[in-house]
């Protein structure tokens, strides 16, 4: 049985996921890790918006799956990835929800990047 996100204290904490046709890129140390016009943008109250990138538009050869996972009550269990750079790995710089809760089903298999662990996440026209 699923959780009703519209009752009690959960009502104020909702997520919104929208298709984003603008160009979104992740660049670190001059290397483009992701470049897409097919991102999904997730907005969660009190949080900075997050772009989720389709795997087809992510340089997966430059990512390595981490043993680290994290949990979000609304989205589910996240798998984390290290960025592989010339200077060594940037630990847990990206994450993905392989089996998200219903509220976040659209982002299944997409990857997001931690703004504080990469040089730039751009959104342009």
C-alpha cells in the first residue's frame, strides 16, 4: 500500500517533475559529463532545483558506481556514482533512483549531479 502524499505533514512536502527542453550540461575540469535537451527538472520545497539527465546523454564511461546509497522518503533509495577524473575520483558526485516511489517514477534511471562536487551545471536556451 502506497503512502498518500496529500495528508498530514507530507502535504507541504511535495515534489514536482517537469520535462526541460533547454540544454542542460554537467562540466567538471573541462570535461562534459552530461549534455542533453531531455532533462527532467525536479523541484522540492526548500531545495534547489535538480536536473535529472537521461543515461543516453551521460558519459557513463566516466562514472563508477559507488557502494554508497541514500534514502529520500518521497523518492526512495538512491544509488550513487563517483566521477572518474584525470586527478582521481570525485566521490558520490552523482546519483540515480533505480526503483523510485510512485511520486518520482518519472526519474527512474535518470542521473543527477551534486552541484557542490562538480564545476558547473549549466541550463541554457
